[in-house]
């Protein structure tokens, strides 16, 4: 049997295994929403993170399962430089928003969790969980 006898899909794989083709690209999709998808508060916090010099900033592209049921939590930001999740809120915070960030902090204690809240034009950072403390 020759490689040319194989279906086209498998010909590529066989040639790649023989070193005659570069390996195929991994099938990993990374969804990074454009900054247009962020609200005013999130855009303001993103500019603060960038001003602090962080390079590895992920905007709403990580979805975490919280609890055993179908409850998911998507933090606003993950900064890989400092291994920290940030949730941004304005003056008013709904109870479910606080419950989810606290539950996620309990379920993923290896990360630092911070609530960044803008009150009266000033940012207040409340550490929900810090694994180094």
C-alpha cells in the first residue's frame, strides 16, 4: 500500500509522521473578545492593567465551572504575569456576582482573586483570596 492510496486526510498525517510535512497546527481555539465587547468599567480597568505594565492579560476568555452543576463563571480579566483573576464592578454589586467570585476562589485556590470596584471615581481593590497569604 502506498501513501497515495490513502484518503487525502490520512495522506497528510502519514507524510507529517515521516517528517516530509510540517505537523498540523493544533486545533485550539482561543476566543479573545475585542475591546468593543467590554463595558466602560471594564475598559477603564483594562487601561489600568496595561499601565501597570502587564503583558499577559486575558479579557473574558476563560470560563470556569463553579460547583458540580451547570454553573459557570467568566471572570473579567486574568493576568498571567501575576497569576490573578480580576472581577470589575461599579458602585452597585449584585449578590450573585459576589457569590460566584467567592465560590470560584474556593474552588480554584491556587490563583489570586481580586474584586476591583469603582466607587465615586476611585478604584478600590478587595482581595478575595490570596494563596501566598
